[in-house]
C-alpha cells in the first residue's frame, strides 16, 4: 500500500470548475469518484467509505477514510489544508482549517474519530500542512486575534497579549498553521512539515489567494491510499 498526496497550483487552473477535478485525477491515473467536504468553516469531520461516484459531504470540513483507491479533496485559497496519515497509512484524511476551524479544534475532533473508528492512538498519527497563507500576510483584527494567544503578534511589532479583560485595537498577524501545530503537539501527534516561507499563498502567483485577489478560484489538495 502507498499514499499519494498533493496540492495543485494556479497553473493547473481552478479546481472547482465543472469537471476539473475529475480531469485532474484522470491525468494522474487516480480514481475519479472523489469525496469532498462542503467546507462551511466549521469543525465537523466525516468518515468516507468507498464511493461509486463523487460526493460532497454537507456541513463537513474534514474527511477520513480507510478505503483503498478513495480520493479525498479539500479546496483552498488561503486556508490551511491539513493532510493526515494514521496507523502507517491505514487511514488517511484531509482537514480544511481556517481560523474558525483552528479555533473549533478540528484536529482534535479528527483524532477522536480516529480513536473511535480505527482504535488509533495520537502517537500513530502524522499530520502536515499544504500551501496556505503565512503569518507574514494573515492580518486580522482583535476579534480574530484574541482566539490565538500563543500564535499572534502585533502587525509590525513583537508578540504580545492584550491586557487582561480588555480589547486591543489595531492589526494583528496570526499563524494559523502554527496554532494547528501547537494543538498537534498537545495531542501527541507528530507534525511532519518543514515547508518554507515561499509556500505562502499570497506571495507571487503560484497559488490562488482570496485575500490577494478576491478570487473565487481554488487549488485542491488530494490524498488517497493506493495499491502498489
């Protein structure tokens, strides 16, 4: 058994365009009945069985499967696609993590589901992120920054917290992947990424970025178990 995972870029076109993902999977000689999440910026994770045709899982932002030849897909244009492998590749998954998903502990919910359905311990799980907006570019107001005391800093300044019980005006930068990494470590999960800063989706034109261009176009992250 092997695992294949990738994220497309803008050169490969809008992955949400009609028929685009099926064509992409065919071009890589992968199964075409993909599973994708509706992606409502929540934290619901669903288990996917082997599908006879493509299916969207309503209300979900995360997918897990133990089925061989079953591609899972997440569409992004700044949010963090989190790839997951459990039990040495016995189970694979994809999570869509924007700031709401990170705040909602989507990774912890995936871990609980892996324990319940496959009896996997956190130490048997590995996660890594795909291309996403980095803290160099993810500027937010205090209403968002307040949820991430460990991974926020003043825009253009040093890391610091607001006075207790008080709102802090101004612009902040938040590291969403850093927050997910922090949660992974607390859960006992291995974080496998060493991706460089160049993978910030707002830098250049390699990836679609909603914040940069207000585009409706998306890249897609895919993971799948396949036989040798």
